[in-house]
C-alpha cells in the first residue's frame, strides 16, 4: 500500500512536505532510536512519540516510508525543516501508539 | 576513495549528518544496497556515540574494490571496559540522552552485528577508536 492510500483512509495530520508515493512495506513501533536503526526495514512506517530532529535522520538513513507521532505529539520546527530537506514524511494523530499500530496493521493486512 | 568528516561532541542537531553524506557517496559508487544498509547502521551508531559521549571526533572512510573501511576517532572520556560496553542494554548515557531515545545500550551491539570486522581501542581520559570493515 502506498502512503497516499493510507492517508486517504486514515486522517492523519501531515507536518512535512514529502513524497507520498512510497510503498509501505510494514510498520515498526518504538521510541528507542537504536532499536529502529537496528530492526526496522526500508519502507516501514515508524510509529513513535519521539519528535526531535534525530528521528528524521534515522528515518532518512533507513529510508522509511513515513513517521507517525502518536498522542498529539508535534514535531519541532527544526524537525519539520529537516524532514522537508530530507524528503521524510512526518504525520501525527491524537490516538495512542497501540490504536495507531492496530489500525495501520489492519489496513495493511486487508490489502 | 578517501573521505573525512568532523563530528562535534554534544551537537545532537547534526548527529547522523556525516552518515548521510557517506551513504550518498556509497550509493553514487553503486555499492551493493545490502552492504550500504549494514554500513549505515554501524556508522550512525558510531557517529551518535561520538556526539553522546565524546568532545569531538572524526570519521575516515576508505573505499576500494573489495571493502569499505571506516575509522572513527574521538577525544573523549574513553571506555573503561569495552567488554561491558558491548553487552546489550549496558549504557553510560546521561538521563537527557536517554530521554531522546538514545542510550538503550544497543549501539555497540548494532555495530557488531552490522560489520564484518570490528576493532575498538580506548584509553580512559584520552579517547576511543572504532575501526570496522565491511567487505563488498
């Protein structure tokens, strides 16, 4: 499923300008950056509460399809700026991590 | 090909910048994507270690037909026990660094897992050298 299709089905806030044509290969949920660095794969959508700029660096290096901030966490201006430069899509929602993982999982499985 | 980058200790806002630059070069050289993915994980972790623990450091990368050789030198506090530092979950990171989602004690194990050869030398009060090779 492409990110654009996910955005049509689940109304997430969009914080950065980036390519939504990327394929979502799976999801990964973690607030530990080394965990994501070591265990996520290219194209994964990353569900997290961490919003600082290093999240953008990890997402760019791992070529993740998007990052979604849960529990109404909002990225800093510095993060948004870096994401625009690095073509990293930053999303957000008021829902918690458990719920977000569930809805994205169901959507990916239904394909 | 020979590349050199400087890394500033404590500057989290630039952490990962050198790793990103090196990744771009490896892509331009058409290095096998699977090899690039492993190098990027090891590089990023080692770069963040300099930012989180040291005062300053540099990254030296040499690429030839058979391998990518990376050396990260820092001036910093050094590692009293490399054996302990290699243990999963062991970390000396500050509470602030942990709050950012670093310092989970996964960095060095990630480096070990994603390199073909790894050598770490450290002198307490002087600094640390992380030297790794990935074969192409």
